[in-house]
């Protein structure tokens, strides 16, 4: 897996992104020699799923929603919309 310093990334972002996109291999970004981020290729149709799956608050909200569903603390959308209209 290639590494690129944050300085080199800022100087050649287009080249790094092009290489990652064409090779499919991620590039690890380092700051003062320590890894801090990764540049990864994302298939065109998977962007929304990727962002949602890696957003900490989204994952927490999904876990809370699953717990509410399992505990029966839900109501049909039609009831919610009727309450909002009334």
C-alpha cells in the first residue's frame, strides 16, 4: 500500500487520486511520518452507502433505531404523518 505525505498530497492531489482510482489500491496519508488518513477508491454507485456507513452518528442512530424497533417503540409512518397534519 503506497504512502504519501500530506505535503506531497497537497502538491499532487490529482495525481494521487488518479493513481488510487486506476489501481484500486488505497494510499495512506502521513503527517510527520504517522498515518492520519487514507485515500481510497469508491465505486460510483457506492458513495452514499460508504458515507453513511462510516459516519459515526449515522451508525449510532441506526443502532438506536434498531433497539427501538426491537422494543416495540415505533409507530407506522401513516400515524406520524397524520399527527403532523392534525
